[in-house]
C-alpha cells in the first residue's frame, strides 16, 4: 500500500522512527552516536523544533519532536543527509544508510506525551539481549534526571505533570518508568489511523480542520454489526445474551455502550436496528451512546478495531 502524504503544520507532534537500510546497523561506534546527536542539536538550534525524547539503538532511532515554523520533512532531511555523508566519508562506504522514508506518526500530544516518553526511554530493555535503560547513555533519560547531555531536551512539559518541586517530579517520573518495565514491544504506538495518526477520531478531525486537508479521512471503514458483536464479545469475555439481557454486570454494561457507539460510528447502523438486537427501546440506545461518548476508552477502541481487522 502506498504511503499517504505526510501531514505537516506548525506545532505538529510526531513520533519519528528511523531505521537502517535492510536493518543494518547505523552506528559503528561511540563516535558515530556522538556525531548523530550533534546533527540533531545543530538542526534543533537552526530550525527551533522541540525535542521531548530520543533513543539511539544499534539499527534504528526514536525521536519525539514538536515542530515550529520549519516542517518535519526539512528537519529530518538535514539530520539524515548530513549524518549519512559523515558516516560514508569516515567508514569509506557508499550508498544508502537509512531505510527509505522515515516513519513519522502524528500524535495527540495531550494524550500520548507521557506514554511515548516512557516507551522511548525503556527501548534498550526490549532488545533480544536487554540493556539496562537506566544508565544507557544514548537516550534522553538522563536529561530528565538533571544530567547534562549532548542535545537540549524539553523536559518541563513531562516533569511538570509529576510534581511541583523538581525533586518530587523526578522521583515520580522514575516510578512511572518503573511501572512500564517488562511491557515489551507496544504495537499500539504503531497502529496509526490512516497510517499517519495516533489519537482518536476526534483528534484526526481536529487535524483536518487545522490543516484544511480534505484528503484526511478520519472515519473507519463501515463495519457490520455481526463483526462488531464478535469483536466485543471477544474483548469483554461476554456472550450475546449477556449484552442483550437485563444484567448490570460492569463488563456487560460497558460492552453494550461500546457496541452501541461503535455500531453507530463505525457501522452506521440505525438506532432502531440496535434496539432490536439489544432488545431495548430507541431512547435507551441513545442514552447508552451518550454515556459512552462522554467517557470514551480509546485503548479499548483500538483493541476492538484490531480484533475486527484480524476477522477480515
């Protein structure tokens, strides 16, 4: 499938993943890593973007970037092109060092900033031969602990959510990272809507409005009620009879609400049809929809969407 055009605008917040060509290593030694960080800092100063987190791994890099007036494509072109030139000159090699176009997922900053910082900083611990992420030199984790590193990292937005005093915030930040140890690879950070967005459909709609790009289509493909039922029954561990019955068990009630919301939004299924399937009058179906809409669970929705995709 062809890649969609990148969505770029001032203030855009991206999770950037850069990989070596054919999964080859992109850093031969410490000097290469120092050079790459120097390239990031050079272009950060030149173009004024904010860097919230980074990690350099043997064959790939993660960056968490918020752009200003200069768009991401120009920023990354500068970093990647000049580093490749330096690498090839030093190691007397030719050709492409990086794998095609870098991946950039436009993220809902308010929802995902903390989670992505943690995910990036714990990346060394997910290698086949895990590396302790705490003393790992080639990430921005040290900056959050007050250590001087080669790149200026914007830590205030994250630490400010953990406490009023710097010491309290840093201790809470470390506890937050500890809670994520052992989680392994998190596919949810790569399952982007329309291949480009990490956020719910309301976020994608806001992006479409900000950028006035008609090519952005936030809505999911139409889904049948049967497939939705199958996915929700699997997700909640309930039966169709329990969803349609009078019981008030927490999972049954939440499952009904998600089913109603997803059926209306993803399947364009009428209130009357839902009422027949769940044996409830249309006013109750509307209430279930409103209740869930007020307190949506985006992670549940993503899991259900993945279940639907695996049914296809």
